[in-house]
C-alpha cells in the first residue's frame, strides 16, 4: 500500500543508515540513475530530492526504474520462483533483445504459468517488462529533440525495424512518420503505478493514459485523425504542468488538478466527465448515482459507456465509480490500479477530515 510507508524523511534516513528493518518492505528509485535499490544498498547515497520510495519491486519497475546491480532487489523473487529467476537472468543478459512467446517456450517454460507468475510478482508480464524497459529510453530521446536513430540506440533495439514496430504498437505510428510541425505533443510520464502517456498542446491536455492500457492505441488513432496526422513527441507547458500535478498527487501533497482539459466526446459523455470531476477524493459513487446526479436516472448504461470512454485518467476520476453492490467493476488501467488509487485517495479524505477538526 503506497501510503502505508513512512514519510519521505524517515525512509531517506533509513536509506542513509542502511536500515535492515526496511529490507523487502521499501525500495528507492533514483531519478539521476534510473535505478531502484534496496534501502540497504551499499552504493553511494543519492540526494534526497532525487529519491522516490516505493512499497514494492513491481511499483519500481512500472515507474520505469531498472534493478540495481549492486544490491540485486529482484533476487528474492528470483529465488522464490526459479522460472522468474531464469527469465530475469536472460533479460539482464540481453536487455536489447526483442523477446517473444516463442523465446519463453524455447527456454522450456509454460506461457500461462510464466504470465501468472510475473503478474503476481510485478503486476506485468515478462514480455511487457522487456518491451517497456527498452521503449521508454527511445521515447524520451525523441521527446528531448533527439533523432530517431539515436532513440533506437538509446532504447537498445537491435534494428530500426524492431524499434519502429514497438513504437508503432504503442503510439499507432512509427517515429519517423511523426509530423515535424505538430499540433499535439505526446510525452512520457513515470508514476508509481506505471508509466503514462500525455498528449497536449500549449493550452489543453487531450489525453492521459497508462502505457499498457489496451485502448491507448485506438485513442491515439482518434487524435491522429483529428489533427490529420500532426501528432509529434515533445514537451509543452501543459505537459509539464500535468507531470508536476501527478507527482504531487502520488507524493501525497495535493489531490487537485488544475490542468485545462480538452474533451473529445459527445455532449452526454462530456456531462458525465464533468460530474466525475465533482466527486471528492476518497468518495465513490455508483453508475446509477452518477446518472441521477446529471438528471438522467434511467441512463445508467450510458453513464457506464461514457465512463469507459474517458481518455484522461486520474484527472477525470472514472476510478471513483464502482458497482451498485460496492464491487470495483471494470477499469481500463486494471483493477489493481483502481484499488491503489482509491487507497491513495483515502489518505486525502483523512486529510480533509482532520482539517475540519483543526
């Protein structure tokens, strides 16, 4: 649980002291190196402002960090499951390789067993881990103004075609076809619940989704058609703002999002999205309650469809809508993320309650 961890100052002191009490209970991601470590790591300690603490190895990986080669934070998982250990060793030996299901089979492992094991330990499959590890570096190189060939090298892809294919699988288009005079710019955002893609212009945020959401490619395709192919990769003032607001949200500092939004949907869907933004952090409503609140009490199914069509995650908090029986129900980013977000927001609800008593 993200907020079951002590505060940043306590964890940083534990890191400096190499406090063994936190071993396996907390991990640190270091922004300047892109590496995550145990708190007992013997390496030179980073500055506090470059550290982010996580409750699990999976959260570190999803935030885009690589395992430290000195303290080996993946070792307990590898020791507990020989299959995981073998595949992690293979990935470490060939981080640039484009792994496939056929490779897993050739190593003598059952695909469904490996999928379940990695999902249980890390919240992602082995193939997702391998692809994400390579692709993020290339995306950021292009975002910073680098050439496609440099991005391919940074992403450790063996060939230009492999890089283009992986990039196109994520964004729907190969990097070389991105427009030079873009109307919208895509950027990569690392969060404790996994990497996200933002798409913005200089005045509004058009999309914010987790990289592994299945609907991402279709959503980007719609924006691509809307702009007649003029989507590029880069940074905007709006992209920088939403990145900062997400950091504050996950740090426990603020649950407020002031980033201007651009809706792409029918009037009814827009009305639902506006209503979702009125739900306070830590509070949940059912689809039928949302329908009643917008004056359409018989439109529960339409509300559910609009909720699922939301392409600005977290800021338009569709995760705060649950089933009438209290069940989490579907969430495009995965039910485990929905659970985590609601746990985070209970922290903000408690803050609000305490402020009313003071």
